[in-house]
């Protein structure tokens, strides 16, 4: 996994995003990295860590995440 994430980091380079337009695939990629952000798998790749931070700090992400997690909080 580290080898693939290193390749992803290299592809990201200095670009702010992986692609120009949002798509379900990009959202999936963002979500996988978000789940792993508390591990050294992502934090060891500074570009990926910064990318995850940018993704999760977007207002649209926060609204979507809060809406999704809200259902789980209500059920708990």
C-alpha cells in the first residue's frame, strides 16, 4: 500500500487536487485517504497529508460529512 500511496503522492506533485473536476472516483480516493490520515501511511507522505487536509477542510465536505454522520449519531 505504501508503494501505491507514494506513487499517488508523486502524481499529485504540487497540484492542489488530483483531477480538474470532481467525480465519484475522486471522492472515493479522498475518503480512503481521509480514513488513513491518522496513520503513518498518509502522514509519511507530506503531499498526501496536505491534500487530505485541503479536502476535509472544504465547506462542502464538512456539510456532507456532518449530514452523513448525523444519521449515525441519532441511531447511537
